[in-house]
């Protein structure tokens, strides 16, 4: 076996040993599915089908004719792009544990969906998850406040009932 010849200087292209490119005769017709390998020149004079040309005023398949005075609607306006992931609202998730823990399960599930959705490009989903964490924290706070108000109201009613019942008894 003979050893391959390597160039002495990798920067000198004259020294590289490559196989000679294969030349095809001019004007020869080739089939459409023929594959050419790297380093081969494509034949000249090969006939390719041309795209059909359309004239101005030609009817489209829908029956509408193109006119130069066609009016377009204004482009829709969008909100300014957001350059970072939405706020995590982790404080509201912790508040949901402290105030009403059954809601905390849903709050933490949404909390852990924010950054993966943002990383996958689902920016609206990440924004929704962030808003949902905040809303669930606020709901748990509202439930806690309502429970405390009811507890205090029943405690006051209970004390009033005991005090009013004590006045009716006489001790000898």
C-alpha cells in the first residue's frame, strides 16, 4: 500500500493533492433525477422547464382581477415586546401557603411553569402562569380575611350570648 501524500504546508493550496474534476461534454442531456457529486461540473446546455409567465391584467382563479389601486388595511399594532420573562410572583405563592394552603398547590404548579414556558418560546403561556400565581395568592388572602372576619364575628356573638345568659342566673 502506498501512503497518501500530505501537503507540507497546510496554508499552501498548490501543495494539496486532490483528484481532478470530471468534465461533462457540452450539450449533453441528463435526466432530471441525476445526482452530481462534489467536485463535478454541471453540464452546459441542459434544458430546464421555465416558469409560466403571467401578463398584467390576467384573471386569477378566483375571478378577481389585479388592480394597481388596491387598498390595504393598516397593519395591526402590537404591544411593545417584553425583553425578559414575566415576574414570578413567588411571594403570592408563599402567601397562598400561609393564608389558605389548598390553593397553594395550584399556585406552585403555575409558578413552576413560568420559566419553562418562557424558555420554550410560549411567552403568552408564561405571562398567563405568572398572572395566575398572583390571582391565586390574592384569592387565598381574600379567603383568609373572610375566615378571620367570620371567626371574630362568631366569637363576639358567642361572648355576647354567654354574658347575656349569665345575667339571668342569680347566685345565692
